[in-house]
C-alpha cells in the first residue's frame, strides 16, 4: 500500500468516527532532560511534588508556557477548564510571567471512568487557542504548551496555500458519478489568517461540471464554506499548520477538467474498474488496488505539480496493471468519507502542527478584524508528536468545552445555536458505550 492511499484511508476512518486525525490539541513534548535523576517543572519545582500529589490524590500542579508564535507571551491570561459527562466550565485562571510561563492547579487527576478531561486556553486578538486535553498522569509529564498567533488579513480572494495532498475517489451514482474530493492545504509562517469582510481565507477548485457540491468532512464546516462555479471558498480563521477539506459533488460523465493552481505536492485519483476506460492528462496510471470484497480501483498519481490542469477523458484507458490488495482501509474509506457527523466547536480552524513545531490551537471567534465561523470538533494536525484525544468520548468532551468557552459573551442568536450544538454533542456522548 502506498503512503498516499494509506493516508486517505486513515483520514476516512477518522471521518467515520466524527473527527479527523490530529487537531484540537497540541502539546509540546520534552523527551530529554538535563538532569536524569531529578526533573524540575518550568517553575523550578521538583517533579517529585507532582509524583507525591498523584500518589496522595491531592491537587495536581500544571506547569506550562504560553507562546506567541515562537516567542514567550508575558501577561497572557490562561484559563483552566474542566469537562465532564454532565457538566463543564472554567476552574481557574492565571496571568503568565515575563517568561510566558504559568502554574495552575488541577483539583484532581481526571477520572478515566467518566471520561473527564482538563485543558487550558488563551484568547489572543479575539481568537481562542487551546493546549492539549489532560486525560491522565501521562498528560502532565512534560511542559504544557499553548501556542497563539497574531492575526493577518488574507487577500479578499483567499490566500494561495500550498496543497500537500489531493485525493479524489470516484464512485457510480444515480446521476452519473459521485466524487469525494479531499484537499489538504498547509499554512506556513507565524500568523493566523482571517478573512476580509465578505472575503475568503482560502479557496480551492472543483470541476465546472460539478453539481450539488457540499462539505462532507474535514476541518472546515459547511457554515464557513461557499461554493461557486469551479470554486469552493472558506471564510474562517486558519492558523499555521495542515488542514483537511473534504467535499463531495456529482458529475454527469468522467469528461471534465480540474485546475490545480499553485503548488500541489501529491495527487491521487481512485476510479472503480467498472467505470469506462479513462485517461487523465497530467497524472500517471499506477497499479490498481482491490478491496477484500473484490472491488478493484484504478489509480492515477501525480507528484510535485505546479499550476497543473488535469484532463479527465473517457475513452481508451491504460493497459491492465497488476492488482494489489488494499485491505480494510479502503473499505473504511468507502464507508466513511460520505459521512458528515455533527461536529461543531469553537472555531477558527484547527490549528495543527506547522513544519518543525507541535501546534494545535483553535481560534474560537474573531472579535478581531473578521468574525469567525463555528468549526468542527476536530481539526487536523498531522504531527505525531502532538496526538489528539485518543477516544471519541474525549473528542466530544473537548468539543463541548470549546462550546462552553464560546458561550461567554455570545449574543442571543449565537447562544441558541451553541446550546443546540451542545445538546447534540451531549446526546452523542450518552450514546457511547
């Protein structure tokens, strides 16, 4: 299995559970320590104090740092939140010191039986940024990091972000062919992009022939997305790092063009063997894949594309190549990518990990230049050093906490929406085993 196919199937599996990999959380890990015998917290307190607190079941110290981009942020307000199965809310708050560091106290270690979690946040220039979900003692083993960013206005038509991967899955439908189209843009730098009034933060392309375009998953919710001829535009804050945008649409035939402006690192198209012979100018045929159910997909690949134009043409296709078995992951893809689960939360776009850093921050609402739209419960960061909550329960609890934070200062209309979304999430929580 190629890395590309594995990634798209993995993303699909996460869509099926309601959350894409990565996002919502981002905590810096610190596997090396100057003193191999006695480790100290950022405030100089020996970590034996933490160990004693854990052993005695008393209050738990949380030592952390607040960053503004890559630099410490002095005087920032850090709020500690608790989220349980039936209630949630802020627990404590503190201002950071001159070095950006802070110290908070958890009333107790989170209870794994109830799915209880804690996390800390900071609001910077109208956007809300979160640290990692604290689910147990391992979450307290390293410096707790919250990373915020200054905002920057995107061009009115949207910023030209590099696309790391683009995957298209083609399936037969009643109206011709249904396409699930996954785009993974990446924002570099140290600024969170916000849209101009009536403008977009980022935009991508789709065929002019596309019908009924819609958001079916990923980090950007339907409310923040508008579709036009050959274009899907997102208007919400986007912080540094990688995101996924998953849209679905129909085409009458497999004769269409797809423009890929700018830089696209990797493209892969999966087409069922039952489809007519197909050529895609701009891509190279690769060995087909076969699911355990015996369904075969033809594959077309492209790498390092710049201002590419893909031309899909029905007709004489490539010669038959050896078929390899994809296994369970493609089955998950087929089952999962068409699912749009109730996933709301604060928002500004999951802020994942950028190159060389572990970031995951979620702007909630932009009181800064542009209002932020509500977002999905999980965003996307592809940084293995910053894993997200490990279970659907933790993800839902984290989303509820973000909604509770967003509720503060919301107007009547927004309050009603937040409470409705929170009720839906609570219902999902109660349905979990």
